[in-house]
């Protein structure tokens, strides 16, 4: 019975929430503060990943071009 009751209530529509302007401003300030506090960490992670990925991608492109050049020489 519990499973049936739980299943029936999960199909109900969620009530719409109406926020006051002060609530919206409060939520916005919390969001802005969270973004500001994470910005430095995110930026440093992006720089680290960029350096690692850039080197790997350049090596991959160089390897592909060398294979293409080698295949041209092998055809002749």
C-alpha cells in the first residue's frame, strides 16, 4: 500500500512558487556571492587544463601531419 501511495503522489503536479521581489534579490545575491567565491578556482583549473590539453592536441596534430607526409613519400 505504501508503494502505491508513494507512486500516486509522485505523479501530482508541483505547486507553483511565487517569489516576492525581496526573495529574488536575496537569491540573486547568494548566487552572485557563490560565483565570485568560485571564480578564482575555476579560472585556475581552466588554465591548467588548457595547458595540458593544448600540448596533447598539438602533439596529435603533428603526429597526424607526419603520417600524411610519410604516406605521400611512400606512394612515390
